[in-house]
């Protein structure tokens, strides 16, 4: 009886430190799968963003089972796909593509990943008003997760005004008028907020710093990151020093990978085993 074989990959920029390949391959080994996961790093390959269609086509022609998609391609990939899951269509971003029967089907597992992390890491925090930094592909998924998990009002700050307005309109269509608003005064919004979530890349190992002046933080805030390398960003370090409750990016990283593994393999992943493996890296 032949052993099931999976060939998966991650397309993005600056992804050499990603733990996603190890998460997938370790779970594949545990389930006796021939599971290979490869990094397709546009920075390392010295490719500009226009290379994305060619990368997707090459993966399809060379027998990849599926691809994860990360910064900065989660929205750019949408017009290159044949079908979208309901969740991916609603969010307007894709982080997982299943390649099967000649078709490219886009999914979003980031939303589930962040929601699961919030439920586990900050189950009882106030959710009246939350400030979110960033409205890109990951930001879209996180915003949907936040409103789905009971945040009453989400205030979005994003350097690209057109992208920010599109996300606000999308959220209010899905969750009700005025659930999401564009932020104009960050200091005031944070002073009135219960929580802060960073979905920008600022704070990653390759882009150190904070997405906002840390002087605006206050002890009543809970603060969440989706970055997991480093696990403790400068923002989280400053928040913890003030006594804020915090949530790092590990749970989102693990639970988006759990769902992606299931989409690629057709098998149920052992989430606890994948969490333990992720924790072994730190």
C-alpha cells in the first residue's frame, strides 16, 4: 500500500525563520505521511511582486499539494485563484491554497487561528473597544475574528487609506453598521480602548520597532500580536512592563497551521502535538 505524499510550500518575503515547515513536517511524520514543506522566499530569490503568478503556476505544474501564502501576497493572490472558500471570500484575503484537480482553491485559516488564540490566551478580557493597527491580508482576518469574538467596536489605523476604508466597509457589511470605524486620533482611541492588536509587520525580526509610540500604552489595555518571531516583540515587552495582559503570536501560528495541514492532507491534525512542537522551538 503506497504511502500518501504531500508537497507543500510557503510563498512570502523574509520567511527564512518561519516555523511553519517544521510544524507541518513534524505532524506529517507523526501520521506516517511523506510530507515535505518548502520555503519559496521572494526576497531570497530576488523576485519582485510581479513574480507571484509564475510562482503559483510553477508550484501547480511541479505537483505541489498546496501552498501557504504570507506577507505581502495574501490579497494579491486573490485574482489568481479559481475558487474561494466562503470565509476567504468574506475576509478578502487568502493564506492557504489547495491545488487539486487542476484548480487553485483559496482558504483563510488566519481568522480561525487568531480567534482560537484569543479564546485560549485572553478569554475574559473586556471587548467594548479595540484598536487594531494594520488592515492588510492578516489584518483583515484578525478584524473578522475580533468582531466574531464579540468586540463591540473596532477602530482601525492603517497607512493605506483606501485599503483601510475597504476593510471597514467589508466589516460593517458582515457584522453591522458602525462595528468598525477608521481611526483618526490614535492617542484618544487608545485612551478609550480595552485592547490593542498589532497586525502590521513592524516588530518582526527583519523590521524591528513598534507600530505606535509605546508612551500611548496604559495598564488597562490588553495587547495582542500576530508576530511570532520574535515571540516577545518590543511592543509586547513594553506592554508587559506596564502590567498589561498580553497575547503573543504563537497560538495564531499553530492553529492556522493545524487547519492548513488538514486542508492539504485530508486528515485531522493533533493540535496539542503541534502546540508542543512549536513550544519546543522557544
